[in-house]
């Protein structure tokens, strides 16, 4: 019986608990996986802890009704994230707080504290992985703990699991793809005739883009994701600094560019690449015109995709959701199952 603690109870954290609620029986039946949620702590929504397990379905209803977790009956309420991690005695920490690409905080401190306390960690947070991925993996491994972060790149579309498990016998030579849903949505709408401004407004209305969408449209979000790949799959130590790395977004693409590409049977995509040059691992995010025959060309709307070039299998393309409540909640679920399977093999 695993004791779980959840830090951050926004869209992703709630999406994860909804899936746990739906799949609790299947997890028990198929994987002999049993769990109790002992703590939930969120900077805005309050916190609740109970060593014997809280009623997490009630916690979901509670928050959806706009009530604070500080008022949900439990052993202790009101603990902040670090006090929760320090004292909850969980086996696995699920970290889903907000992302700060520059510092990785507050998630970085949450993850480090959890590892210090002997917890395995699942996170969907790009900030700590983009900048400190390699160190965090080493920190976890040196303590015999497992750190999983499937949701940081392409949300629950199982890209990192694919590379770790199914491509374990391949050398990954390079990867290129669409790692930001907002910009892909905007480019798709522009190719259907909308202006950049109209498309951006629609993306904001649908909740893909942030109210201040700079991280998306200037390429910084895709850069962070490709740095996670560079640092955790290719073993590099690249700091995701858009000022120092080749990084360009889609703000310069005009209607005429879209129309010209169409005439040439091409389409504009914001392409993130990780590759090797003279032995060094490099990353780049740049708008590129690609032929319609490229598997990435047919990836439209807010979807993401990555083409992975390998030695033994040549090219493999994986496509799917790159954001959203259930897909990102699913990333946490698959990481949980993966940790469970790994622990059973020990
Ligand atoms: N803003 C991001 C995107 C969310 O549009 O892809 C997922 O990381």
C-alpha cells in the first residue's frame, strides 16, 4: 500500500486524482497496486493531511465546489508544501505546482526535500527538469529512489517511456518535433486563413495559451522541453536560456509566408531539435517550412509530435496531446505504475 502526497492541486493534480478514482479497481486487479492519498497541499487551495489516508474523492468535490482544503476534515490542515513533505511520511511525492523555467522553483525545493526524505518522485514540472534534470536524476539514483517526469514533455503522450523502455536497445541519434501546442494551434489556424492575432485570441479562449503567451510564442516553452530531452536522454548539461541558445518563435510569421509555403506543398511548424555536432549535444527551436510528406506536417491543432532518429529502427514518430487536464494527469498515473513495476522487480 503506497502512501501518496500531492503538492499542487490545480488542473494537473486534479486530473491525476480523477484518473486514480476512475482506475483504482483496475490498478488493484491488473497490477496489485494499492494506495492511500495521505496529503494534498496547494498554495491557493489549502492543505489537508491524514496519516491513515484522506478521502481524496471528497477532496476533489470540495475543491470543485470552491471550498478550501484547510476546512476538509483531516488530522492536520494548513501545512505548506515543504512542511507537508517533511512530515507526511509518504512513499511517493507527486509534484504539480507552477513552472518557473528560470529557477525551477518552488518545485526544485519540493523534489529535493522529498528525495532527502526517501520518497520516490513524480513531477510534471518543466522548470526543475529543464535546468537540473541530470543532477536530480543522479540525486535520486544515489539514494536508490526513482524520479519520473513523463508529463514534462508532450504531457501523457508516452514519449519518455517509449525512449526509456522500448528504444532501450537503440542509440538515439537525434530528435526533432513540435513540442508546443499553443504555437502549433496558431500556425494551424493561420493556415486555415486566420490572422496571427485572431488565432492567438482563439488559443487563449480555449485555454491553450497563457494570458501573457510569451513563453509559448517566443519558443521558450519548446526550448525548455527540448533541453529536458538533451539533458536527460542525451546526457547533456544545457541551460535553457533563450538569450544564449538558438531560439526563435512564431511572431514573425505572416499570412504571406503561410500562403507561399502552401504553394510549394510545404507548411510552417515551430520545430525543436536536439542533435549532435562534432561530438557536442546541441538544441535549437526555430520556425521551419517542412514538406507536406513529413510526418510532422499532419500534426495539427494543439497536438505535439516528435520524430526520433535511431540507429537500429531509423525514424519513429510519436504524436498526441501535449497539454491538458487528463493527458497530463495520465502522465502522473503512468509514472506511478512504472515506479510500482520497478519496485516489484527489486
Ligand atoms: N503552454 C504549453 C503548450 C502547455 O502550449 O504546449 C504545455 O506544456
